[in-house]
C-alpha cells in the first residue's frame, strides 16, 4: 500500500511530485537558460533522502519551491509551463523516473514500466508541441535528453508494448554527453544496486517514495521576471527546530509558572549536566543525534519524525522534569562511548577496548541495540564473557561487510529491534540467528572476505584505516596516539625505477589493494612521495613510529609482483582469522 502523502507546509500550492508530473502538463526550460548542473554530491544526497523514506526513517521530504509561468498555447494542447526556477530539481526527478522505467525493463517488469512511462514521462496523444516528452530541456541538454529517451525505447519488448505510441525527440541541439546523461547513468547504477537487495519490491518502494512522499510548492507567477525573487524568499534557509530543541522546550514548559530560582535550579542541576556531557567528550556535540536511538529503545517501530511525539506521550503522567531528564540520561554514557570511543561507564579494559574498536566502524543504525547492551554490561545484567563475545561477533560482521563493500543500507531494520529479538539476553547464537533472518542483509562468507582482501581496491574505503591500525596492533607493537596516514608502497604515480618492476597494468590493478598499504605518520607519508623502494625501505625501518612499517621493511628486501602476491595471501588469511564468520 502506497504511503499517504502529507503536506509539510500550509501552502495550498504544495503538492507531491507524482501529482506534478502525472497531469496533462509540460514543463519547458527556457531555451537559453543555463544547462543542467547538479553535481554528484547533490544526487547522492537525494539518494540518501529517498532511502530515508524507503527505510522509514522519514515520512516526507520537501524539495522546495518550483517557480513556473503558464505560457499561452493551443487549447487542444497540454498546458505548457516555463520553469523559471527549479530546473535542477524537476530535471533530476524526471531522470529518476526514466531510470526507474529502464530498470523495470531490465528485470522484466514491462507492464509496470509502460504504465509509468505513459503516465509520468510523456504526453500520450497527438499535439503540436516539438516533442511528446513532458520535460523540454534547455538548449545545451537536448541531445542528452534524447539519449535518455532513446535508451528507454531501445528495449524491443518495451518499445513493442508502447505501440502505437512513438517517441518524438527534441530538436537535436547541444552535446551528446554531459551532466544530464552522466547523472542518468549514475541513477541507473544506484537503482541496479538497490534491486540487488530486494529485487522488484525495493524498486517499487523507491519510486513510490519518489512520487508520493516528496513534495514541492509549485507557484505560477504572472510575470516570470519576479520568479527568482519569490524563489529566494521561499527558500531562504532557516535553522530547523530539532528533536532536542523540542525536548528541552517540553521539559521547561512544565516549570514555566514556577519562581525563577526553581527554573534556574532545574537548569543548573539537571539539564546543563545532561546537555554539556554531549560536548565534554568530543569537539562536536552529538546532542541531536541521541534522541532517535533513545526513542527506538522505547519503541523499535518509531520513525524519526515520531520520536518527540512518542516521548511526550510517555511523559504525560510524569510531573517531575528532573525525573524526565534522569530518564533521558539513562543511556547517555553508553551512547557517548559508542560515539567517541570513551569509557564513561567505567567497564573493564577488555570491554572498553572492544567498544573503542566498534566506535571506529559502527554506523549509528546499530546504536539502539549496542546502547542497551553496554548499559546491561555496566550494570552486570549481561556477563562480561557474553558481552565480549557479542561485541566481537558484531565487529566481525561489520568488518566483513565493509571489506566486501556492502553499504549499511538495511542495518536499521536489523538493529532497531535486535534487543527484543534476543529477548533482552543477547548471546552470539541468538544475535547471529536474528541478523541472518534478514535475507537482504549480507553476512559475507570467508571466501568472499578473502577474495575482496586479495583483489578489491581498498584504498579510500572507510574501513582501511581501521584494518591497518588493527594489523599494527596484532604485531604486538606500539600504538601511536595518532590517526595514521595510508602509505602506498608501490606509489600512486610510478617513477622510472618503479616502471622497471611493475607494468602499467600491474600498477593500476595493485596499487590500491590492501597488501600495498601500510600505516605511516603524515610527515613521513608526504615526504616519501613516489621514491624508489630502497629509499622507502630505509625510512620505514629506521624512522617509522608504526611497527607495521618497520616489520614490512624487515620482511621485504624488495617489493615486486611476486612479494605483492605473497603478502596479499598472508593478509587475507589474517583477516579471516582476526574477524571469523
């Protein structure tokens, strides 16, 4: 069942994206307006926003204002609107729907693809317009938009099912390649990866969220000259009211009628110690990030937007603001230990080390479970033996996923209710069983882990720094209190000396693999550059503060493809033993 669309503003002109594109209307970008320019970062942010909707972390997403101007046209034709402001967003949404249709064809869902294509992408009747696409791009993008539509209709089965409809392309102007066609391909890759999780249901959830849960304010201006002025006013950025702000206001509203000294006492004795602790353990405050995992502990089925309302309802019968703050603080130290790798709960050194390691790699989606586990460990409700085994199990699970390149998508659904799934008494057996019941969440096998360690380029992956620190630790050496820089032994750019040892193909394939990476300090890493191995080896052995670098120099008199392959096997074996399945 499709989510019910809810307005996020009081504007009568706010409407869902699906409503905007499903009507008998055409949106045209003024011919000489600048081309489509959305950068990959903006596209990735929208992908994250869509997945928040799909995974229930958000109910709706407001995309902003689109300023249009109704253009006079033949009464028999669709209504044509010039897009004065909002080209980037409406074009991106159109590209998403194009990519959805193409992906549906790839998985054989042709009826669904035809339905979406005819409803949202084209005008399915004769008109006097230059194209039957519902979006007319600016001059510089027209060849690219034609490419996108040609790609859709290139599937013979899809094209046959569209008959008698035939796409009428835009007049071919501009370059065939550029940001528009590149973003279309990027969206296709994103959707392809999502389909791998749950196949067609995942794709349906994505386009349903796109059409039903994303809204815009659509404003038709009398004079297009005034469009940008209205746009600037509507989209001026204000500081949002966070859940933390609402919680604080709720607490202090209960003492609004009391004498000032009582309000000050509540603030000084209760609220400020709670609030300031969030910043006392780190340079940045994680205050606002606390309330969602805290709310999920209260009710695992909460959406992010429901947290404040749920907490407020829980506090209805509680008259004492101090008691509410005490309740809020019940998981605070566990949360901060996960955020910052601290030991505020004063657990044993073995537990503290396990938490510190997890802090470096675990996504916030695991927090509801881990906060309850850490609190239970601190109170003694869970034994240290059981707790350590579970923490190590989760570390292995997360490391294996990261090494193999599995995104944290889907972990929220696993961990929000994992404590309840384990009956509040977690063991390695029931935790492992509960995670593995989620078929869309991959737990990589030892073979997959080893293959990725051998062949996957891991330089640039968020897990690599952690792996190098743990490798250094495993050697029994010193643990410098700095974040290491990652050194390419075979450098990113080969000098003439290196070209005598590695071919260009070997260099490209090997330089970013784990076997070629070691930890160094920043000054040493920057000072070595693409120096030959003899120079590097001497510096590693004599000057590095990391035992991993010193041992590397002792173990490898030369660094060539043969040594590379041997070290690759050794490192992959170590990974499988260090983080067992």
